[in-house]
C-alpha cells in the first residue's frame, strides 16, 4: 500500500495524532470524496460538513473542530461510517471529539446537548437506571425551558407512558465504583 | 420451552412499556421463558459513549457480566442498548479489552427483532397464528442501529434490510417497499434539538404515506417515541395529515397470535392504532 503523506506524529501534528490514537481510525486516509456529507441526514444543521471536519483534523485545527456545532449535531446514525470508501468510522471519531471537547473546557458549539448528556450521566450515577421523568425535570431545571413539551408530557402521562417513581435496583455500589474510576481519571 | 435471559433497559420500564409487555406476551405464547437479569443497570446509551469511552464500556460490561453467569443467550429489545453491548463485546473479544467486571465476551447477545426472525420461531408463529394481518400495509422501519454499523450488528443487507419484512409476511401483513427503511429519526436530539427531529420525522412519515403504508413498524423505543408522539404538532406546522400509527413489531405479533392484552398495548400510543386496525377488520 502507498504510504500516506499526512504524518500523524505527536510533534508535527499533535491534534491529528491524538484523535487517531483515541479513535483507532485512519483519518489520514480521507481523500475528500464527500460521501459522508452527502448521506448525512442532519448535515443541514451543521456548521462544518463531516468531510470538512475530517480535513480540519488532518490539518490539526483543534479549536475549529472542538468548538463546532457539528460534533454535537451528529446523531450517531453511522450512515457516514458505512459508506466511507476508506472505511473510516466517522461516527466513532465524533464520539472521540465530543469527549475531547468536554475535557478541553472549550465553549461548546451547541448549548443544550452537552448539558443533556451530563444530566443523563448524573441520572445513571444516582439511580442506576434512567428514570425518564427525573431526567426531563433535571434537564429542564438547567435549561429553564419549562413550558416546552408540557402538553405532550401530560398526554403521555395520561397514557401511562410516564412512570412517577424510579424503579428500585441493588447495584448502587457498583455504579458508584464505575463512576469513581471515571472521576479519578478525569482529575489526572 | 426455550429459556433466555432478558435485559429490558430503561425505556421499556417507562415510555416503551407496551414494547416490554408485548415481548413478554408473545414470548409466553411461543413457549419462551424470559429471565430478567437481576439488578441490571443502564447501559449508558445515548450519553456515555459520547462523553467517555471507558465509562461507556464499564456501564455496559456490568450487565453483560451478570448475563454471563448463566449459559443462556441474552435478549435485548432496545436497539441502543444492543448496539452498546455489541460494541463492548467486540472490544473485549477482538481487542482483548480488560474490564472491571468478570465478563469474557461469551454471552450470545440477541437483538429482539433478530431473535424473533429466527427460522424455527417464524415456523412456530405460522403454526400458532390465529388472526392473519391480511390487508395491513406496513412500512418496516429499521432505523439506524438495528443494522449499522454492520461490523457490530453483523447484518449483511444493511442498506436494504429484509428480516422485518419477512416477519411481517409471516404474520400475514403486507410489507411495502420504500426507500427510508434505515434513515435516522434524530434519536436523542429530540430533547435538545426538537426542530431537527421534527424535520426528519416529517420526511419519514411523508415518504411512508407516499408509499401507501397504513402504519410504520419498528423495534426501537426511541424511533417509536419520536415518530408516535409528534404527529399532531407536525400537522399544525406543515399542514399535512399523517395519522400513521407507529407499532412495535411485537405488538403486531401479539395481534396475529391472538394475545388477550393487545388493546391495552395499543391504548398507550399517542397516535391511535385501534381505529386503523378496526377499519382493517383486525380488531
């Protein structure tokens, strides 16, 4: 196989090297066929198209990538990943970028989506399982948008789709252990 | 009697209760005994894998370790949970990833749709079918993670899957051909970017109607909720009329097998399926 020109060395291109290492994907192989962007169902809401995002990573543009809307708008549907002629799992790269963005402390390109993820994880941490009503109320308390979907919520409640109390489970200690390991790593 | 471990996942204890009830119902009729995992916890989807891979792996592995205590297969009805479990299985088996909980990658993880499409179960269903769903035109909606990525799901026909279509034929329904079988519904963006989800849902519903479907069938709690709950709101915004019930494949199995609780399941839907099924002479 031909050698790839864009080298992912730590010294020359630390951001590319970091993303390649964390994702295990050969980002250097992208030759901009744009198939990922052509098939993406949410591309219209992105500020940087998926193919452009890959190019930015190749160039080492950390700031542009980690503060983009794109990484949060991606719905992880994997259409891009299965259609890439170079077998680059772009959806997996998006996961890596979201996690790098959160750790970098950079201002996220989308306001509510990272908040939702953090409320979701807090909910698992405290209850072991997702209790939808608590999750929604906690999310709303952060976004202050209490009226949105209130009517739909009531309709769903009347249909018996909303459970008032979380279900009981006995795995609390283990869940705490999982999250503590995670928090320790975060502190490093 | 076949025995299988069962991981319902969080949605099936909440918004997707009718999915849980119908899986339990049809399993009973098909002589399949479900053993719900003791003290199962959330698999981490959709937020853990977006924010921390290690956390995502351990949250899923904890449940897989519980399942691995027996020799039974593990039945997983929620496709988001299934996708996470398969991803962790791959990490452990193929990349020798070490996890905290005693999990070796040996539990066969079965997504509910794939499981009920197994040939012996289809045969059994044909035998036990009491009310063929004749004249019901269904658009099989597979969504994303039931088929993608194929290196995780193992589905070969991932651009135009056929297994749910085969299952529907076996129930006597008429699966219509349409091009949006595996298009995304927007999933968890519904909480944060509802506008995107509504745009995608309008497209899916409109295309299903153009293909002359009476209803959509799915095996994903997130797709079902997104498509079922926002039709009225969308109608006001787009001026279109949808009124397309969104059914779980297990509910239609229950209907064809003559399960006594089908009405209870259908009552939980926001877009009412009972009227349609009555018109078709199926209820």
